[in-house]
């Protein structure tokens, strides 16, 4: 018998877990230099959860109080049948789920923006590190900027609010800081900068060499604008400032220069059904076994609760001691960023 009222998920540090990020595929049509090797070995398709299984898992989480679902990857929009999955998930909106959203590289938005809006998606995060076509091709290896810009246009036309996520890369997009800012202001997109994180061991890529601390980026912004710190928190790592002169709101995701773990409300599900309790730790739980062991969700719910009881206090990323501390060998595309 199911209890009439199911207790919400709360971790050992009294943090309510209300946000699930789901990586629906490890595959991608880009090969961003900080995320993937050029020749990636992807999982055999048979190892992926089916979309029906992902539905059951997400539905179980919503039943346990998760009110925000972010679909990510790899590139979520390259998974075959993904629109059917969005359509299915939309049944939870207003029934426990407050927000259904995604993070994408934008390449397929031209095809899918309207359908996403029909599924109740209201906001989309698009990753974009440069507005220069050649640099874009270099950083994504396989991506083409015009296609992404068309995708962003389509999202806007479909009524989706667009947030641009830009990884701050030393010697790469430092010189575009103010251009990116101006473009986002002109297009009315939100903008968040992300510090490059020590994920994946990529063919000698120099992760420390790519690291452009956001404290430095912020100082550069402050040379031209008055920065007003906003109290706003999304329960996540982002901190926001408003530029007094333009009114523009800018986010910073600074896992390295600031630790953000005390307010963490999220867990991450991989496309094989592993639940990672922290982006920066190896602690994880296999949900595929209890999912497949029984058609009833009792075992699955127990496994989710056991996993949440093991959520660590925080990550150990650290660039401060002349080296990379807390490095994770798994790729960001595995846990979905
Ligand atoms: N393919 C989609 C995209 O690019 O938006 C979703 C998955 S991607 C792994 C999610 C986010 O992780 C992207 O914004 C990407 O820039 C970011 N990311 C990937 N590798 C990173 C790293 N090493 N450090 C910081 N951010 C990273
Ligand atoms: Fe693909 Fe996103 Fe990783 Fe780039 S950051 S390789 S678009 S998963």
C-alpha cells in the first residue's frame, strides 16, 4: 500500500531535493573542446534507458516532490523520439511539476522550438561561447554558428525565453565579453557565464590553461558598469548582478571561486539510470536495477530515498593550489552539466 501522503525528498543536510536534471543521451552533434574528445566512444545504444523507462523514473521523482525537470545530455535534441518524451512529461505540468525545461546547444531548435513550446516549455538554456563563426567552429569542432543562431531565433519566435550560457575561456572569448553582453541585450536574452570545470581527461587538453576565473571577468565588467548584486537564488550555483546603466541581469556560475553547495537542491540522472548526487563527486546510485526489477514503483522509490540519504555535502573542485583538485574523469556530457 502506498502511503496517502508521500514525504518529499530531503537530504542529510536538510536540503529539499526538488530539481532533477536528466541526461537523455551521451551523444552529441558537437564536440566542444572542454567537454568531449573529438573521437568519443559513446555508450552502446542497448545500455541507454528507453524513453518509457526515463518517463517512469521522472514520474517517480515528480511523485516524490521534484517540481523542476531539466532535460540535457549530450545533446538532448539529437535523441530519437525526444519530442514524444517532452509531450509525455508535459502531463505533469501543474500536477506537481512547475517547470519543464532543457539545456541545448541550439543546433536542432529550428526544428523543434514550436513543438517544445506546445509541450509547455517556457524557457531554454542555449550554450554559446562566441559570436564569431570561425571561433565557434573551433570551440565546438563540429558546430556551425548560423544554424545555432537560427535555432535561437526560432526559440524566441516560439515564445521561449532564451538564456545564453557562455563558458568563460581564457584567451578565447575574453575579448568578446562586451560584444556578447551587447548582443544579449539587443536580443533580450539572459546571459550567464560559467567557469570551466575539471571534467573529463581529454587528450591532453589543458583544462587549467582554459580557466578564466569569473572574479576576473567580473572585475572587467566593473570597469564599464556599476554592478548591483542581486539576492536572487535559483537554489543553484548561479549568482546574479544587474548592470545599473543598462538594467541587464548577468549570471555567474562559479564552482571554483565560490562554493555553492549549501543551497544545492538538485540531483542528476544519467541516460543509463545512474543517479549522481553531486556533479563533483563520484557518489551515485543505480536506479536501473530497481526500475527493471519490478513494475511497481515501490523498489524504485526506496532506491531514490536511499540515494538522497547519501548526497554529499559538496564538491572538491579546486584550482587554487597550482593544479587541479577534485578532478572528475567522467565527462560533463555523461552527467549532463
Ligand atoms: N549539449 C547541451 C549544451 O551544450 O547545452 C547540453 C549538455 S552540455 C554538457 C551542458 C553545459 O555544460 C553546456 O552549457 C556546456 O557549455 C557545459 N560544459 C561542458 N563541459 C564543461 C566544462 N568542462 N566546464 C564547464 N562547463 C561545461
Ligand atoms: Fe555537446 Fe553540449 Fe558537450 Fe558541446 S557542451 S560537446 S554541445 S554536450
